């Protein structure tokens, strides 16, 4: 990714609260590029990924509206690693292209890439300056996902099994945000603000060196 801007990779398991953190950072002037939102756009009606997905997986994974049937796709790919790899082979190049385009146009204080599978991909570490993990325990993840999406417990466990473990993420993190159940919104905001201010300072140093 050819940009001189300071880059933060934001990751965490499903239900950890990445979007909540990203929204705070965006409100304080960071440019947030969310790969999940890009994926949703690609799989919306008439999205770039819809025809390749239909060809690879069949019409039953496409809703009458023309959007991806996410529940059906989750059933397929989180029980069959080969099918998951097939979907990723369609989506990941399109996501990468969109990320590059957004990064080139970004005007914020620094860049934040929200990437659920940042650690798992193996491709991101050399492209970012800081790796930040939003962390919480697995029981909290499950409760949040059930409350938010109504996904069955077995499906959530399959998704968790396909992601890096909590320990694996923490082992490679430069920065960690505690978003466990006991952490209030005010306490979360305070943690994120401290990191934001530090990243702004690092971004300014990087900008000074580049000039």
C-alpha cells in the first residue's frame, strides 16, 4: 500500500467492539477504512462480488433482492474450510483494491484499517505502523453476537474457531484496548482517546520525517 500516512491496523474477534472503537477514532479525525463495510458493499445488490459468488456457490446463496444471503453463506463457509478459501479468493482481491483506493483519498489525521482477520491473513503486518487489538473474553463475544445478530451458538463457535485465538492476537499487538463486559463506555472512550493522542503524535513525527 503506497501511502506515506501513518497507519493503524485495528482488529479483534467477532463481538469484541471494533466498530465502536473505530467510530470513536473517526469522530476525532482519523480516516477509518473498514474492510467489513467494504465486503458488505461488494455483496450488496449489484455488488462486484455477487456474480462471481453466484457462479462459484450457486443461486441459493443470493437473496431475491440480489444481495448475498449471509446466513446461508455462514453455514457453508464456517463448516468447510475449502469453501471459505473459495469465498476469500473472490472477496479479498476486491477488498484490497477498494482499500487502496480509499487510502489514497483519505484526508484524516492518520489511517485506521479495521480488519477482522488482520492477524490471520499474514499480509497486513508489514503494511501498518501499529497493530491494535480490541480485546474481551470469549463469553462476552458470544453474548454480544447473539444479542446483535441472533446467530445460533453453534455458528458463532464455528466463526470463533476460524479466527485467531485471543492469545494469538495479544501476542502480536502493539496496543490493546480492553472492552470486556465490566468496562464502561466512559472507560472505553478514555482508553481509546489516550491511544488516539499517541497515534496523532506518531503520525506527526512520521510526517515531519517524510518532509
